[in-house]
C-alpha cells in the first residue's frame, strides 16, 4: 500500500483523513523534532522512506524548516505530490519541486471568505479609525484623541484590488454592498469578475492608483512581486488613501509604507501580514491610524477545517486518479 506523510498540523480533520485514505494509503505522521532527524527519516530504510505524497502545513517549519531546495532534494524519489495547506506557498521551492517531477497543490478557494472578511474589517477600521478608538476606550480616555475629520465612510469610496483572485473577488462582492466603486489590476482580466468590477491593465495602473481611496493587496509572494507595492506606487495613490494587506508582508516595501504614514500621504493602513513574522516593526505601533492583526486571515475553525480537507483531498485524488486539483500556476505550464 502507498504511504502518505502528514507534515505539520492536522487539527480538525482527523476523521476525514481516516475516511479519505482508508484502504488507499498508510498515513505516516511526521514527528521529527528537527531538520536533521527529518532528513535521517527520509533516508533508505528510514521511517519516511517510500512515501508517495506529502500533506504540508506551515507549522512544520517550526521543526524542520521550510521546504527549500535542500529539503526538496532530500525527499525520496517516490514523492510525486505535495498537498500544501494554504493559499500562499512561498515556503516551498516550487522550481526545485518541478525539476524533480513533484507537483504542488494549494488550497485557494478554502481561504477566500475568511481572508476577504479580514480585509473588509481592516478596511473599515482603517477608514473609521476604529482600532484607535477601542484603544482609547480601554484606556479610559473615551474618544479623547479621535478626530472625525480624519475618518471616512465607505459608501461611495473607490476600492482598488491588486490581484483579483478568489480572495480579491470575494472582497469585491462584500465591499460592493456598501456600495463602493470596485476597480482592480491583475496580470490579466478576470473572466469571473462581474460587470461592475472595472479592470485596469498595466498601461492604466497609474490611472487606477490616482482614483484609489483604499488599495487592498492580494497578490502571491514571488520574486517578481516582492516589494511590488513600492515607494513609486504608494506615492501615486491619492493623498489620504488607505492600504490594506492580507497577502504577504514582503509584497509591500515596509520602509516606504512607514514614510508615507509619517508624512501623512497615507490616511491609514490595515495589516494582517508582516515581512518577518512573528516580528512586527515597532514603528507601526506609533501610528494611531494603523489597524494591526497578528496574521488572523484564516484563523477560524471553519476555514482551517476546509483547508485541511481540501489539501487531503487533493493528495487522495492524485493517489487514486493520478491527478489532484488546485495545482499551483507554476506547475500548470
């Protein structure tokens, strides 16, 4: 019988895991406390030898590190599928996986609602300055430093979505209800976008930024997107605009973001992600117009269980059908 490795956390879908793999595969749980012992287990005759696929959760990095070039090179030749639990897969060297004939899948649709509602909260709080208002209440100062002139309603404002994938599209649906005007920029037009979503291609990106009240970032972290929201892009936003980020911290040039807060070009920010998590730049704590969350995008039972089941199903489908779903774009080519 084939073997699959559970690498990292499986918190909610134990029963589903048993049902999905019953009679199909032996499930082996990664229990190595460090990278060296994990590598030893991958050797011929080791406890992970002969595994055919891997279910991976980011928490495994706390013990064995990320799936970088070194780790992927150590995997047995039998491994042909890595089912990653999560939409973002920047902790996996997907180029090396492709070279070794390993397909990587992720769980994009399972995170859409939870991450989009996180972005919605950050947008509302950043525009209305709700996070600072709560802090003053808890300190017994009751709106002592709130300035109504710095806060704004959402109705009628323009929300620009950078990367209209599943999460961005779900945010568009939620924000449209206020209503807000929805514009977006992606590498190409999204065929699933409703007619009220206005597309701005690369040749009109500056035009979109100049009209933007809120820029919500939803692009994956890759070499070509690192620092994508840079000084130049931030300064092309209208004065007083808000930036929301629920994607990855390194997509935004952090020093440029802080400078724009310092000189008042930005009216506020809402961040759920940071470049060096769990570290947060202490400068952000100085700004009352900053709403900050500790990467809470998918921190719900509902979403995390959906993610676990979806990743496990992708791997099961590969084992039974020779092909799973949710293959990452780099491996579809």
